[in-house]
């Protein structure tokens, strides 16, 4: 896929109306509806400010939650408009609909330097279906399209891909950074290039492992997915997570790594529990010798040393997925140790979104990483080398 896309700095913005796709899918308090973290809103501010300062009138749009094409008062973007107003220190105009009379009238009256936010895109069932009529109705309000919601670029929806059929489409500053940092890591990494993959399932990472075996010098596998690899090598894994239908795939990947002279590191010891509970009995055993009624829930101390040593000498590290059940404090040790190893390495450190990003934030290492991706699913598909519809639709440089 071509990552070299036109960005807002290539666009003539003065006096233009810009449709800006943001990711305002913020977490909210279930009872009060109050926004519990405004990180995603803050992440969009540089692009919004850039557009406004360069004389554009900005029509921002986003989804929130999963209303599945129906109107849900609990998922209105009104609180986001309020928070945006506070952060920008200016009035944010809010439309009570998406492509209806209110939105059209407010978009038509919008002046350069003003910001309008449309109601939740997913209140309309046509958004997720990438309906051309809905995409055209969005596009009709503006003269340019800017994509700044990296977390949604792996989706071919009306607001992420469809609108680009009707408007010249550019990358916002957030999307531009994701493409340049992650694109460089995959195409021209500073070596040695180490990829750390964790999380529950091998099936979620099949394409990623396959693609990275062509690019990385070392691949580290931890988390629940490691037990399928250990079983594939004849290990006893007790009641640990196992994808029996992926054993042949795991053997293939082990062989492919050997053929390509890629170092593939698996856990050598494992922190196990007698039940899947935060307060279960915990002990450490060799990874290939997990007792029958016990389950692996984290990497052990020898594995932490092995993985951390591999990170120490790296030029580039990409990390996607925790090393254990880090929601349980007793089994968060491995994930914490890997986060610390990345923070202390001199490497270009890139953390894929989702759980690994949450772990790095929670542990206070975020400011010591070169880049934390804003998209979980999108960064995963990026690492797979898949074409992302919301990137492919942007103008090439």
C-alpha cells in the first residue's frame, strides 16, 4: 500500500469548507454520560487548529459507540461539542442531525474560522454500509475532505472512504504521523527490528506474524497466543488458552522463521494460576511443563529477562498485545516489564493501540515511547500489510 499521501499542508484551505473525519469515540460514564477520558478529542486538536488558522470553515464528524443505525440519546455527540468548546476556547456549533435540515443550514452558513460538529454518524444506518447517497450528502456540505481518524481507516464506511469519491481527500496531522512512523517501521526500520506480539489469540495475529516474518529480525510471542505455539512444539500447557485448529499454522510459522533466519522467541517459563481469577494461587513453572489443572496467565522471570534482552539491543521495536492477563495485578508483571524495557531502550518504540497502549499509559511510560498508535484494529491491519480503505482513498503525493 502507498503510505505517501497528500496531507493538509498540501491543500489550499483558505475560504474552503472542510469535512473533517475525527475519532471522538470517547469513553463515557454509564450513568451520567460524562466523558471519562478526552484523549481522543485532544488528539484531534492540532489538525482542527491547523485548518481554522489557515482560513477553513470546518465541519467535523465522528461516530460514538455502537447505536447500530438508530437514534440513541445516550450516544449523542453533544457532550463532545461541549468539551471541544472548552479545549479550543471558542464556540463549537452543534448540528442536531447529520445530513438533515439542521446540518445543511448550519454548514451553509458556516464562515472561515468557525467549527461545526455533526451529530453521531452511526445514528444513520447508511454510514456503516458505505451508502453512496449518504456519502454524497456528507460531501455536498464541503469542498475538501480530511481524514484524521486513524482508528477507523480500516473500515470502508461512508465518512471514512465513501466521501473521497466526491471530494479531494487529504490526511490530517494525526493520520500523517501514523502513516509516516508505522510505514517507516515496516518499510525501512532501524535494525535490529524486533516485533513483540501478545494478546489472547493466534487467529487475531495470523496475518501480522506472516507479514512480520518477512521484515523483522526477531519476533517475540507472549500472551495467550504463546500456548498454541508451545503446544505445537510438544509442550504440556494444562488448561491454558489453546486454539487447537491453529497448531499446524504455529508449526508452519516456526519453520518459516527458521528458514528465513528470523529469531522467534517463546516463553521459557510461565506464571500459572489454579483458576482464572485475580486471587488464584500463583506459581512459576517451565513453559513446556504446565500441570494438568493449571493455566498460564503471564510470562515468568526468565522469559522477562530473555525478552528484555532482545529489546535492549533493538533499533526498532513494534509492540502489539499484552504478555499476560494484566487486568489481574499478580499477572501484570510481564506486561509491565516489557513496557519498562521499551521505555529504557534506545530504540524507535512503536506501541500498537488497544491493550498495549492502555498498559503503557497506565504505567506512566507513554511519554517515553516514540509513538503510541491511536488505532487498535487499524494498527493491527497496518502491521498485516493490508490495504486500509480510509488510507487508500486519500490523494497520493
